[in-house]
C-alpha cells in the first residue's frame, strides 16, 4: 500500500512538473483593439484563442478641463455614449479568462493633466464609468473592465505618477483588482511615463520596441534590443514586462520582427528574465493581415 501511494505521488509530481515546464513560465500575448471596424468584433478577437489581454483603444481626450472622450474606430457611436452593445462582448472575453483593459492617451490624442487636483479627479471618472463605480449610465453598461492602460505619448509628463497612485488606491477599497499597465517607448527612461513608472505600481509594462532605432531589433542584430530589455527589466519594478512589437511591417515605421527571427533569436534571448511577461502587438487590424499572433503564440 505504501509503495502504491509513493508511486502515485511520484506520478502526480512528474505530471505537475511537466505541465509547469510548459506553462508556468509561459508568456502571454496582449493586443490593442478598437481602431477600425474591419478588425472584427471584440468577441471574435477574444474567441480566436490568440490573446490573453485585450486593450480597448482608446480614450484619447481627457484632463485640463476637457470632457473625456473615447474613440473606437466605428465599433460604436462614442459621441452618443452608445457603446453598451459591447457589454456582452466584454463579458464573453472575461468569461474566457481574458483581461480587458481601457487604454488612455495614444499618439494623436488631446490630453494632459494640469495639476494634482486634475490627477485626483480623473481616477473618479475612470472608476465610475469603467471600473467598479457608481454611475447608473456607463459607456459599456454595467460591465466592469479589468484595468486601465497608459499609452502616454504627447501633452506633458506631469502628474501621471499621482494619477497612478490614486488609481492604485482602489485596490485597497474594492473587492476586484484594478490592473494598471503602461506602454512606454523603449529608450530608457521613457520621456512621458518615467516618473509614473518609478512608483512601482504597474502590473504590466509593454515596452514599445519599435519606431525607435536606438533600441529596437534590426535585421540580424539583436544587440540594441537586448541592452534596452536589460535596462527595463533591471530598473522597473513592474510585475511583468512585455516585448511590444508591430504586428505587421505597415503597423509601424520600423521595428517589425519577422516570425522566424522573433522565435529563433529574440524570444530566446529575453525569456530568461523573471519579469518576462510575453509579447504585446499593435494592433488587431494589422495582426489580421499577417497572422502574427497565431504564428508566435506557442513560442511566447
């Protein structure tokens, strides 16, 4: 009997270790969705099986007296707050275990924070409209998003550290965790989010290793990317750091990495970091053109 139990324990341990080797350190794939109608629905995006985190992109107007405004590429009429049709799709994603975030900022946005008071008030807007807040009329209905993503690329770099701190306070009060993410450029430190990233309050940071020749991969040369990756993983206290990439050559001015190079050269060189989280792709529309996520998913 003792021998039989011992054998069962050893078998169970072997299976657990085998599964862990395949999945415990496995990374995820994050994607940006919401820029054009022809990228498919949110529900289709989540049911593809290619993504672990979906960033709804985006809310590009806020702060300094501006009325916050979303822009979702024709998926719904954001001018009329007619986006509650997405509620069931968001729930469907979450039921599949996929985190759904709201991305704020962006390249062509009109946003900034004018003061500490601005940084204090904006989190209340985000909480009441997208997180576990109290507003009866919310853009996505009663659904609660998993968190907020910062894609700050213009305006000023002021007060975002305070904004992050205020948002993180909701984790002490609420029953549901609010995830905080950031998408800085790969030159270190990031010009826009440097101060905010020093707070150590971000769960995921997907560094944009593209449109920046000084720290991105170029054909056959991984040196600059490796150096930048070490800088980010050594100096940022985020839980996980992702390799941010364009999903197609046309998705960025530069920095696209072909599948073979990504799988054979780049990923093996960065996966050893304990902070490695996976790959972020811009964006769902471009991923549809190349099938990039499906090609790399099992290697991430």
